[in-house]
């Protein structure tokens, strides 16, 4: 259930009229993007990783910083330079794979061609500067190199993986880097002062029992049952964000004048809006702490996740409870604001399986299990959320335990927890068992 974003070209005339009235307000609104602190710089925001006698540092300059370095607002032509510094104290030469930062990265000549659209200078005149600022690809023993990789633009957060190949080995470094400028819906979430140090620390079997006793669903501000709570992630906040952002999930923009203008623009041109605002739902007495979405072809189709920090930990590691659903269209909400709401795909377990695959591909999941608590609802007798959208489910919550160390899917531990009835006869073939009787 989502009430803020609006949809594309398959709307009814009544919805178009509603949006036309809204447009008159949006076109007179002021931009709401957050300015970059004048005392801050992309070097101050840099993130570093080290190992095997190699140190890698990365950052993403804000648009104003890019203009100061390159003489052009490259974000306006869809390009985002990523600054890297690599120090090689090993006895081997390494090759930097630019593709690891962006599989479709831009060459300096492509950047010059796009930048020429914003400049009185020609592509040929601009090219040497972009070429000279690109990072060196070969890093010899004892060398320290720095420069830029020209990637596609992301907002809010950017997942960066730096792959170095040498001595018949791959050295890989993964980082999550802040991208200034986007006012996100988690900006007012104070994780550091959340009181988590005083949350009960649960063992695995205790956590399973606690999760099964949670309410079935979220609630609206009017205390109406919302969407089912079908997702749990156990992991540090940066690991949760990195796992999602690395699989192209985007942060969500707060409702501001600027975001409303972008909503209307996406509607008007039938395009997608990767950071579209998402309405508020409630758990533990508050609205969601973090929201992520994966946009699809048009603004009325996307997958989205809301997450709340739970008042327990798993051996000191944060626990995040939430829900995932797939937006399949929009309809009039019957309210003055928001005037429209998304319609969810009623097969909510499909959305749960979608994020299960993404998290596994992120190579950050150590263990996975299912717990009861949502309550089964067959397609023949669906339940309804607060927007009166039907949904059906097997009634389980998927629980993911993250690990900062990269984990292949072959290393995944499947917990001997709940299982759909159809798979119960095959329990012995599915699960890995623990020696611990409480596992």
C-alpha cells in the first residue's frame, strides 16, 4: 500500500483531472534538495577498505563538487564520477576492473561528448581533461594512484565494488558511499541513539519464538490493518543497506516540494522515478525507519520494502522487521491527499521470493529461515489491506541473517524452522541441522 506516488498512461480521466489540479501546485513549488555543507567535501565522506597489503578509498562528489572539478554538472547528462584511491603495498601488479564499479561505465570520450552538450567547448577540446582525470588502471607494486571512474548517476547511497586482479587472484573491496543532495525518508531516523544497547539479546531459538508472536500486519495512522509483515533481516544497518543497494534497490525520497515535482514529471512523461516517496505505515508505535524500492518501467510499478528496527537483538546484532510488496498499478485513494494509491500484487509471497533472490545474490546472507506469524490466507479467501486490496499468502515470514564477509549461495545455511505443508515430506532433504538442540 502506497499513497504518495502516482502512475503512468493507463489512468482514468478522473485521475487525470485530479493530477491536473495537483500539477498547478507542483509547478509553483520550490526545490527541496538538501545543499551540501560548505565545510564538507567528498574527501571527508570517503570510505576505506583494506586487505592483503592493498588499501582502497572511495567517495562520490556532490553535483557542485563535480562542477568544480570538471567544469560541468555531469549529473545533468546522467554521469556520476566516482573518486578512487588505491594503494598497493604488495609485491604484485594489479589491474583495476572499471566494470566492477559500473558494468556500463562511460569512457572519457563518451563523457566529453555528453559534457559538450552543456559547454561552448567541443568534444575534442574537453576530452583531454576527462581522460587525464580517469584513474590509472594498472597499479604497480608500491604505487598509490587516484582518479575517477565515470559511472551512471545514483542518489542517496551508492554501492561500490572495486575488483583488482593480479597474481592470478581477485581482490575485491565493497563499500557503501553516501551521495549528498537527496532528502531521504530515513534522515530523521537516529540509529545511534535508538537505545539498541539496552534491547534484549536473543539466541536463535528465542528470536524465532519472538518473531512468530509479532502482529500479522502493519497499521495505518488511523490504526487500520495494513500490509503483512513478511520480512525480517538480522544485520548491522550498513550491511542491510549495502545488501539492498548493491542489488539496485534505491532509497526513498521524503515528501518535499522537489519530490512532488519529480512525481508529476514521471507521471507526465510516463517514466520511472527511482526514489519516489512512499506512504507511512506503522509498527512498534512509529512509522517505518527505512524504505527501499526497486523501480520498474513506469512509476506505477515497483517493488518496495519498509523496515523497522525491532526492540530486540540477535546476540547484539540489530533485527529489522518489515514487509515487501509489489506495486502493480494505481487507483484513486478517495482522499484529498494523497489523491492516488498503489494497488499491490495480491500474491505477496511472490514479492517475498523476489527479495529473497536479491539478498542471496548480494552474497551477504549466512542463514535463512521461515517463521509463522502472518497467518495463511488462500487465494480463495484473501485478506485485505487498508486500501481494500486483496492479498493471499502462505503466512510465513522470511528471516535473513546477514554476514559482512562475502558468502556464496553454496555456503547458505537453511534453518530447520517452519516449512510450507507441501514441502514437509522433504524436510530431511532441505535442511542443514545444528548440533545445538535449540537451533
